[in-house]
């Protein structure tokens, strides 16, 4: 029974790692002009926009640069580091 918390931490860490890769893919795709009807682009938008939109409202683009992805990535890494301290 004592392995359950460690397994839960491992699962949460894996989810955060996967979300990190999804955020990086979203940022890389934004550098080109992606087809908005592409299923991968739609998936990335659907998965990341609920987290990025509130950050964008608090910190709007500065000098044409959207910093929301970087801020969310830092937040994900912070959560990951908290999990490792448990």
C-alpha cells in the first residue's frame, strides 16, 4: 500500500512531461502558418488553449511576442519540482 503515493507521483510526472511536449509542439507550430483545419493543429489548440488563455489575459503579448507558453512551461516545471519533493 505504501507504493501507491509513489505510483501516483510517477503518473502525475508523466502527465506533466507529456503536457510539456504538447506545449513545445504548440509553440513550434505557431512559428509557421499552420492550417487551422489540420487535426493535429486543432488537437494542440484544444488541449493548450484552456491553460494559455487565462495567462494571456493577465500578461498580454509584449512587443508582439506571446509569453504565455513560456510562463505555463515554467509553471509546469515548478509543479514537477514540487512533486519530486514529496
